C-alpha cells in the first residue's frame, strides 16, 4: 500500500508546473528570441517596409514550423528520458532540468538583446 503524501508534499506538487506547461513556455521564449534576432537583421536591410514585414512574417512561420518538426521530437525524447528518471517524488528533478533550460534561454536573451550589458 503506497504511503500517504503529506499536505506539504501535495501543495509542492501542485506548485510545480506540468511538463507540458514548461515545454510550451520554453518554446514560446525560443520563438520570441528568434523573432527578435530576425527583426534585428531584417530592419537593417535596405528594402521597403512592406517587404520587410513580409519577410518577418515568413521567417516567424518558418521558425514555428521548424519548432514543430525538429524541436518537438527532441523535446518528446528528452521528456521520456526525464520521466524514466522521475520515479517517486521527481518534481524536484523535473523543475531542476527546466530551470537549467530557462536559465540558458535567459542568457541567450541577455546576449542577443543587450549585447553591451556587462
């Protein structure tokens, strides 16, 4: 018979977002980062504003399609690996892995959007 979880453990598990929520958050941040990079590159081109807007829209669609086709299978594979490691009270492991990923995305944001920040 499994041991009963304490009220604190139940509350802690509810406070930790689901894997799906964390993956969606990370994917959204990566899409925002790529859009920012594309915007920076495209706005410096000597093209009409209409063509720049079209290029940016096509670029965002392309990055989103890339995320769906390439990144999603990689994420699914890593989630399967994490779920194998996630035995018992694995919420700490799950949130730890995602915190590392979020920190790396944060570092990329700082490096791309604030290159002169030291």
